[in-house]
């Protein structure tokens, strides 16, 4: 057993040192205030989105050999996805989670409960990437660009309307990334490629 754990640690170290050699997926999506159910995670709509996220993540692990996931750790979809990856590490111990943090003060204005959730995710991730120290008007965009450019696959929870998520999806399309889109109103999943 010790030998297997050592091999697993070596594999994770390799992944974290050179992400681009391996299949990577990042997440983008609306903040809770822009979702139909707002902050009510007990709502059937939120539960369905989380189920769809989990289904796609497992599909990527099992069918596409994705082993590295990047979350921007923002409120809403980013955190839902990060928590799902952390939970799935019990069944898929070879997967890794990277938190792409736009600036040190990302969570400074959030409630205590929101900050606790944020710091729990960061504490349990495999890699933290801080894009810059100070907040600037474009630090969230820089974070999104970093995630897309370092991923082969993108999972977006997006209603099709203009937004930061929409800009991230447009960037992913322009870079010929493989995209899964979950519509937060209809829960339909669409892709820009043929899924087996």
C-alpha cells in the first residue's frame, strides 16, 4: 500500500509541475445572484446543476482521462465544482484540484460563512495559483484567461446571455477548447464536440 501511495504522490507531483502535458478541465459559471435560485442551494434547480456538474466531471475522468481540474473559487458554480472534485478524490485519488485565485482579497467582502467555505476549498486543493496580489478591474478576466489557456476542456454553467461567463466561453471557443455548457434554466447540456 505504501508503494501505491508513493506512486500516486509522484504522479500528482508530475501533474502539478507540468499541467499542460495532461488533460485538464476548468469551470466557469454565474454567481448565485445571477442564477434562477439565487443562494438557495436546497432548490431543485441548484441540485440539478450540481448533479450535471458531477456527471460531466466523472465522464471526463473516466472517458477522457482528465486528471487535473481548475476552479476560480468564486461564489456559485466555481465552488460547487471545486467541492465536487474534492469529494470525487475519494473514488479517484489520482485527480487534482487547482485553485486559480485572481487576487489576495477575492473573498474580503463575503460573509463569514462564504469565506469559510472558500478557505476550506483552498486548504484542501492540490495547488494554489495566485494571479496577482492586488485587486484590479481586470483581475477576474486574467484569472479566466489563465484557466482557459491551461485547460483542454471547459465546463460552463451559462444561460447564453452576455456576462463574464459568456466572455470566458467565447475565449474557449476562439482557442478551440472542448466545451460543455449546462443551461441553468433548462438544465440541458450541450457541447461543441461529439460526445461518445
